[in-house]
């Protein structure tokens, strides 16, 4: 007999991640964002211009997935893609005024999603630390 599903760390992480992502869905819909788009926007807020390759690296989203995602964000008026000054083959992403303003609304969505988890501040810090440790151990 194989391993039991409810005893596997990988499944606990997977099912929890899905639950958290689902909790964001109704909070992001009024902002006209999907969860992956929200992840990209978080990588952009508080920055002037970010190379597309940097977004892919920071978010872990592949270029094949990132390209249509950025196209949709641009169609929604949240970002602009521009060629970089130093290399015309590279593109950077710049937030529009609407994209910057969206950050304030999205902050409220993040707060509501965190509240829905029932975690206190100490638990959040501990969970973030554990997740970072797991990720670092698996990447080496």
C-alpha cells in the first residue's frame, strides 16, 4: 500500500494553497484581477519599471504563462510594456496610474484574505518562515 494522502506534507501545502487562492477569488473579482495577475501586480507595486525576465524570476511564473497574463493586464489598463533603453530586445513593465491606484484596493483584499485564515500575527510569521525554509531547502 502507498503513502496516505492526509499524511503527506506536499498535499497539505497543495490543498492549503488552493484554499487560500480560492479565498482571494471573490476579493479580486471587483478589481478585475485573477490570482496570478495579482501575484504579478504585487511584484510591480512600489517599482518604477521591471524587466519581464525579472517578473518571471520573482514570481516563478513561466514566460509562456506570463506573456498572455501581461497582455490582459495591459488591456485592462494596469500596465504598459515598453522596450528598455539599454536593450531594444528586452521589455520592461511599467504601472499605469490605474495600476498604481489598484495597489491600495488590493491591500484591503490581502487584509481580508489574511483575516479569513484565522491566523494571528505570530502564526503568520512562523508560517512564512517555514514556507521560506521549505522553498530554500528544495532549491538547493
